[in-house]
C-alpha cells in the first residue's frame, strides 16, 4: 500500500507510452481492451489526438469475449479496419485484461499477419507499469522489425529517439529540432513516418532524448555501427523561469535525461542564478545509475517526495506534484511533464 497515490492522479501507464510511439507511423494500432484504456490514451495521455489523425482503435471486446479469449473476434474486426483504412502495418497493444487471461500475443501476431497480409507488431503491455516501459518496448520492436536494411550514410543527418509528447510535452518536431546544428534531423515518431524508421541506417548518429529510446539506439548501434549520444532537449524558455539559486539546494524532478540536461544548463549559468549549493535530480520513472550523480534518486511513492522535499530550498518539477507536498514552503518552479499532468493542466 506504500505506493498508493492519495494526492496525485495516476501517472501515464505503459499502454499509453506504446501508443505514443506508434501514433504517427502510419499503422493501425488496436488497444486490446473493452474501451476504457483507449479512452484514457485519447482523453488524457495523447495531446496530438486533437490536432493529428491516427488510426487508433479500441478492440471493444465484451467481458465474456475477453474472459474466453475469443481472439478470432479481434482479428475479424482488425481485418475489417484494414479494408477501410490504408495502413503499412498493424499493431496490437496490451492492457490489463489480456494480461490477466494470458493472451498469446505471438499467436495473435501470426494470425493477424496471415489474415491481413500486413506486418504486425505486438506490445505486451499490461497497464501496471509506467509509460516509459511501453514506449521503450514500442521503439525497440518497431526498429527491430523495420530498420533492417543498410542504406548509405548521409553526412550530417541526426536521428532523435525518444520524442514522445509524454516525455517532451511537444506535439511537433520543429519545437525540438529548432537550433540543432545538423544538415538534417529526423524525429522518429513525430512528424515522420514508417519510411524514416526503415531508413534509420542513413543517420550519421542518434541522439537519445529520453530513457525509453536507449535500447532502440543500442540495437541500431549493434546492427549498423551507428553511434548515439544521450542528451535531452529542454525548452529554451525554461531558463527564464529560474530564480536566484545563490546558496540554494535544488531538486529537479522529470524524466531522467531531461532532469540531467536542465542541471547541466543550470550549472553553466553565470552569476547568482548558477551559484547553487547543490543540484540533485529525481524521477518517478526509469532510473539508470549510469546516468545519475551520487545523490540522484528514484521516487517510488508520495512519501518519498515529501521526505525529500524537506531537504531542498528550490524544487523544479511539474506543478501537479505540489499536491503531494502541500506543506512545502520553498520555491517551486514549474517544469511540465505530460506523463504526470497530461491534459489536466
């Protein structure tokens, strides 16, 4: 019960992360649920739903269909969709129901490919993990399936991996690539399609801007020998909100790479704003000690955040997290994280 959220709304789950990666890639994505999980994705966790089209569907299985594992009904519906909606591939994203009844995803994939004639990927999410797990699986699987051909390298071409709205708050690639020093930048999964995934080997290097993209970058390095760097992209106007940090202890809460990058930016400031006593980073999500400083830590529940908050004069985090520390008297600076606050902002 220690992980029970009493002040915060639920954080974005793994199925939302998977759908975020697949949203713009030109496939038909089916959320294997009775309707509730799809509503959560479209209503709260996917800001592009209001401005960009995507073939994202709910399986709409009735209770007894799900309980008895009537997979043929799901495939029949998917076949009907492919007859009406042009697509380059299909994807089936898991939710708690298929996890509970032990759905055979590999069998679903084989049956779907045989009936539709289209490549199919399955993401066995179960709704019990955070969004970054689902996004990590989706990135890895989509690159593993489609980025198989070695193309000539384009000098100066950079590929960004990890650019989902849940990680960056952005819905258009221009916001992320503005000011980047490169001849060409492709933002995989945002303002790009499946062809960019297939031609990933054209990139001279990859930039991983969120933890969910790391395994995919490692896969591409192993397959094509293309190097990658871990470096998030933080909105330029974020720095305008930073107060005088002279003599202050600071805590930054976000996805790990974004928090690290903001710390790097703060440490480079001149004058009082960059004269903090210490700057630590924390995250509710994926935490890799290889990319952490000594005092960085993972937040596992609201109590962890309340206890940690007492040690810092300034907290830079999504405003939604203030609910968990109502008695905090220090300075709070908003650092929006879509996976935490979503459309509730």
